[in-house]
């Protein structure tokens, strides 16, 4: 029997503003906390709550990890293969 693989993860991409925020994170603890949150979102892009908005653009979602104190604003592509992080708060 072939080995069972876990669920397929979505690829993580960053908007320009999120990439700049990422550059400013220097604490190893904050990097670790952010990495854990990104893994959670990549495994289950629907985990975050949908934010109110219009239907003209992608549906913006918010994921908050109260334990790690991380907040991500993101949207998911139509095929659910890419999560685009728009905002990072650590």
C-alpha cells in the first residue's frame, strides 16, 4: 500500500506591503510564531473569518492566533492553491 500523504498545502505569497512588514520582523520568536500561523493558513485557507466587503475583488479573510499573538489578513486564489498575505501583525 502506498504511503498516505497529508493534505495538500496552498502556496504562500506576500503582497508588497506584507513583504515589507516581513523584512522588519527580526525577533526569532516572532518569526517562529508567524511561521506557525502561515502553516495553519496554508493547510486550511478557510480557517480565517471572512471580512465584510464587496464582491468586486477577492474575499479578504482574517486569521488570528491568540496564543502566538499573530494576525494575518489574506485572500485565497480561485483554485485555492495560493494564499496571498496582505497584512502581518506580530
